[in-house]
């Protein structure tokens, strides 16, 4: 079974903010972003940007790649659910000059 990946905002909220007892306002201040920006992210209303991944990685001593990989898996899961039906394979006998 292909389980839906967890949104990185949920991971940040549950694995970082809750154990540290940080409110959205406090965490946003520490990250240097607006409360609205962080709220949208942790409530799965916004995707993780590379800039936010860098901020979270710096604040948590983790890698930005690990956060972006979470986002990529999450995004790709939904893209696969809506795969285009009208794509045809390129012919294998194409000659490049």
C-alpha cells in the first residue's frame, strides 16, 4: 500500500514545536518569518520553500535537503494521483544529429 507522506509542516509542528513548547508566534520569530507564513506551513496550507527549508535546517541543526525531500515526496504523491492521461512515449528510434 502506498501511504500518503506526511507534510513537512506537520513534522515541524509535531517533532520540533511541540516538544519545545513553542507557539507559532515564537517559532516564527526564531525563524525570522511572519506568523502567517509559519501558520500556513504548519497547517498544510503552504508548501515548504527552499528558503524555509534553509531556515528550519539552521534552527534545528538538520539539513535543508531532508526537509525538501519530505516536501518532494508529499508533492509527488499528489501529482501521481492526478497523472496526465494524454502523454505518449517518445519513439525509441529517434536519431539525433
